[in-house]
C-alpha cells in the first residue's frame, strides 16, 4: 500500500467523470444517493446478501446487451425506494441522455435499496412515497464534492450497535489508475470489534480517517462472537455500494471488480453477507485513465477495491451524526 496514495477528495468522485448527489428527508429518516456518469460507463454488479432489492440489475450481466449505464442509485425506503431511479431517469431524459433506440433515448439507471422503515422516522407519506422526488433532487445536486455520514441513502441507516451512514474512500495506484468506493451501511452485523469503539477496518485506515484507534490490544476474548441487530428480519438490513475505477475494463472485468469489493464488506463488518442482508456492489469502469488492467494489474486493482470499500464502510459509520428520535447512538457519541 506504500505505492498507493489517498485520492485528492478521498471520495468516489476522484474517479474523473463521476458526480454524486444526495437528497434526504430528516422527518422521514431516509434518503437517496445518485451517482451520475458524465459519459456512459461500463458497469456490472455482484449480489452476495440473501435479501436484495434491485432494479435493472439483470442487464448488468456480462452476457447481456447493454454494456454502459448513465447513472446508479442507492436508496433507503425498502421496495418503495426503487422509485428513486425514476426520478434520476427523468432528470437524465430531460438532458437528452440515454441508450439510443431509434429516435428514443432511454437512460439506463440501475438501483439498489436498503431497509430503513423501522428506524424511528415518520413513514406516513400517504398514497405515493417520496422517493421519486428525492431521486430527482439527488440527481440535480450531483457534483464532485458531497457529504458523507447521515446523508443521502445513509440518512436512516443502522448497524448492529451504532448508526450506519454513507461512506466513501479512494486510492490512486502507482500506475496512476484510481479506485474509489461509495457505500450506504445498514448492516445486520457490526463495524466494531466486540463491545469496543475500534473498527474492524482498522488495518486499512489512512491518516486517522476514522479515529486512528487501530485494533484493540489484546483483542477481546469474545471478539469473534457476532453482534447483530435485535430480531433481524429478512429485508431488514443491507449494505449497498459502488466500486469505481478509471481503468479500462469490459463487463466481465467490472463484475470481477465488484466481487473483489465485497471482500471489503468482510473486512469491515462482522458478520457480513447474511441471509438477512441484501448486500450488493455495483461496479463502474470509466476507462478515463486510458490504461487497460490485465494480469498482475487486475490483482492490484482487486486489492485496492477491497481496501477502499473497507475504509468507506468505516468512514460512513464514523461520520454519522445523532438526530432526534434515533434508535441507536452515533459512533462519535460512544464512550
């Protein structure tokens, strides 16, 4: 890792050509995060959780026709949150973006959701849920600088012990290729070692970006015992994420990058990928570096994807803020 540098912003947008926008409703305790591609990008996905909620993920399989997408959406709201992609799609359509079919352009906007319906927010929205509007707002706000923590899709996120949140992190490799992660952490498991304030992702931390505590020494005797959400239920949890690079990859290569990024889940959360989680990673390859990742470069790219994802998860939890009516404390309020 000595040859890797932290990206300029330490955000997903260190991959040039990507913009991120957040929109949230504090009364609702939920929100949406949109990732917009300035030019259509190669994309794929890997789902390893047992309870996913998705839109347009089948088209991301390597054997299917559409290779590039216009945007990605991470949303709260469980299945109601899938409406957020329609809001993002509407903004892109107004801009003339989309996959051309004759005289028609269809914006390609895959999406994934997390379950935050029981987090203390007011979900009495009436007949129509607010996520389409939140999706449009997130798309309209998209830029290269964005907040992390209790914002966007991470607004109402919870883990086993503390609030979750929206996190991001990046690396620039010695070759000049950039790898970056964005994640909404709402896991059934815990990001913390046992009953301590120490992050499981401590070995990957850079510049004390989530407290600089390292791992506890000695490790608690019961560190390996899983801490999980009380009465976890199918669909009640999920960590959803995006891993991106400016390397040149085809859809199969992008899928392998998503697989590698899931290792970051296992490094930062214990347990991960349970039957009760909807864990999912989208991958994006813009090709903006002009460098094709082959052979040993693919191994380094995969390692960086895993490390960036672990850091992003811990950063999202570290940055979470307490709000009225919260069911769990924020990490920074632990003693």
